[in-house]
C-alpha cells in the first residue's frame, strides 16, 4: 500500500478568532481548521450573533441532511445572492416547493436514456483528446486547464449538442471565467452570516458576463426543436412535462436555467478531480503500475461504461481522489426552525456546515486519513462508515449527477491513462486551495509521455 501523504495546508493550533477566521477564509476555506477539528464530532460557535455548527460526525450528517432534511435544505444567502442572476430557478439555489418541483424534472432528465448517450459523448471526446495528445508527446502540459477543457467539452456535448466544437465550448468557458473573476471574492461575510455593514468587495461587471452566457445558451436552444433526432439533455428538456399543469412545457428560460446549472455543477468538479488523480498517481509508481496493469487488460479498445464494474482499481483511484480532494469541500445550510442536536439548542437561522474536507480526513473514521491509499475503495475492502464519505453529499439534495460524474471522471481518466503518462514538473509545491470549489493552487504543469501498448 502506498505510504504517500499528499499535500494539505498547514493546520492551525486552535480555532482562530472571528477576524482572523474571516481573513483566512477570504484566501482559503481549507486553512481555517485547527488540528482538533479532525478529531472532534460537533463544533458550535458564534460569529456576529449567528450560531454556526460543524456537523462533524456521520450520525449528525445523516440526521441533518437525510432524516431532518426539511429543516436543513435551505441554502445559504451567499450562494443564492451570487448565483441567482445567472441561474434563476436552477436546483442549486432553489428551496422548498420550487426546489422539489425542479428536482423532480431534473432527475427525470438524467434518465438512463440520457446516460447511454452520455457514454457515446464521453468515448468520442476522450478519443479525440487522445489523438491530440499523440502530437504532444514529450511536451509540457498545464493539466488543470487541459482537464477543464476536456470536461467542459464532454459536458457540453451531453447537455447541448453532441457535435458541438471545442472552439465553441471555449467561448463559453471564457465567459464563465470572466463571470467568476467578477464575483470570486464577493461576500465571504455573508458565508459566515456577518452583518451587512462589514466591507464587501463588489463588482458591477457580472451583469454583462451573465448576459453573454445567457445569449450563448439561448441561441443553442432556439436552434433545436423537440422533434429533431438530437439526444442531448437539451432535447430531453424540450420534450419534458411542465412543472405547471396550465403550461404546455418548460419555458426557454427554465430550460436555460437547468442547462447552465448542470454545466456549472458538472464540469469543474470533474476537471478538478481528474487533475488531482493525475497528480496523485504521478507521485506513486506502485499505484500507477497497478493502474496500467488493469487498463492493459482492455487491449486496444477504449473503456466504456460497460467496463466500469471491472475497472475496480481505476474506480478506487477516483474515489480516493474524491476523498482527499472533494471538489465541494464545504456544504452550507441554514436551519429553518429551532432544533436540538446532541442536547444542544440550535437556534432557527443557524448555519450548518457539513465539511467533506474534515469528514474525509477525520481521525476517528479513517485509518491513516491523510495517506493516498486507493485500496481502501476496492470491493474487497471494508466499506467506509456510512455518512463519513460524502463527496456527492447525501439525502434528497445530494448530487443528481453522481453517476454521470463518476462515469465521466473514470472514463476520461482510464482512456487517457491507458496510452499516456503525466510526470509532475519539478519545482512546484502543489497545495489544495478552496474559495468555494477545491482546486490546486496552480495550473499543475506536467510532462506528457506516450505509453505504447504492451505487445
Ligand atoms: C466529480 C463530480 C461531481 C461532484 C464531486 C459533485 C458534488 C456535488 C455535491 C457535493 C452537491 C451538493 C451541493 C450542496 O449541497 O451544496 C452537488 C449538487 C449538485 N450537482 Fe453535483 N457533483 C459532481 C458532478 C455533477 C454532474 C456531472 C452534474 C450534472 C451534469 C451535477 C449536478 C448537480 C446539481 C444540479 C446539484 C444541485 C442539486 C440540488 O440542489 O438538488 N453534479 N454535487
């Protein structure tokens, strides 16, 4: 088993005071946790008169996100405030009735039919990527942007149109990059429930970027009809039943909101996971060797969804990557009504934090929690304690794209790792960093090396 301990930020000796916490959180949400947070089961403290709870025990995760979901399903004001102009009634930022209606429709969209078509889009796109990489043998690649481009292309082909070109996808990516640039530091105060008078960074540019993104998507929607032979999620939406019995179907705006939500939720999460997986195996020759051994069993043909049950070591690497570097390391909810947890009063309006980053590295739930050990996810290994491993969250608000996300990440990784190795460039100290999503602190430069298929 690998003895490799991949990088993580320095841990504090104790929980910082409010101002220090805010200062640290502005830069990185992973650096705010003291060593004791990786050993405690429940943390509660006050910040600017609001109660904050860290649900750091699997049973509390189950209670809040599953059993008492109705009381903890509301997203924090921050997420809604930032994303509402872009996402409208999309799942991410809806609560209550609106969320339940939207969730029923969106779950229907991710049916097996759509997944079968997703498989074709994945295999086709990663095949094109392999062709491109053949011409880059020996070159230096910036792996993070490369994986973002790959994931965005696959996701756009699943969502919009299977023949969409990488150039068109790049236009959309640039628009989103500009949009996030304009909002990135907005309102960490709101995240911690701080009052409005504290200074906030604002940007007036976001509206223009949102309009460009909406125009891009609207143009694609306008170009498709429900009865053409497309197999994308958009075509499924065009034929979807309405959430309002008096309307014949979803409005173009509702369709746009769903598609943008899926794009946003689906591509950076998978791209970051892929980038970390490449980094992790580049540091562990033994893991890389076992991976190649498994992938070589496929012969010359590409892996498809049908192979995933057999690619147990490849899947284990991806699951272990999601444990060590969960793309969403911090989930935030607001308590609708007062409650009691572990005999402690939880006032209405408290912020509940479920922190995969802490749960996944908790000393009481994992053996060698900071080690990279894919073997812990092999089918023969004991399963992790329920609700201690939550990269896709749990309960009614868990990720609806879990299957798709796992398939997409594993197939892209398998089909590229089968024919190529990536060697980490020297002189870069990699660290995870999170404002909202968890990502590496730089673009992850690596050297691409072609791996001939064994005779
Ligand atoms: C490795 C890949 C992925 C990871 C780790 C991931 C993780 C998550 C997590 C943790 C949540 C809950 C967020 C919260 O409670 O605040 C979530 C929600 C969501 N995810 Fe994913 N996701 C991934 C891929 C995808 C894909 C491929 C799609 C669809 C194309 C998707 C669509 C969504 C949507 C729409 C929600 C909001 C659900 C709701 O609020 O009801 N995700 N995801």
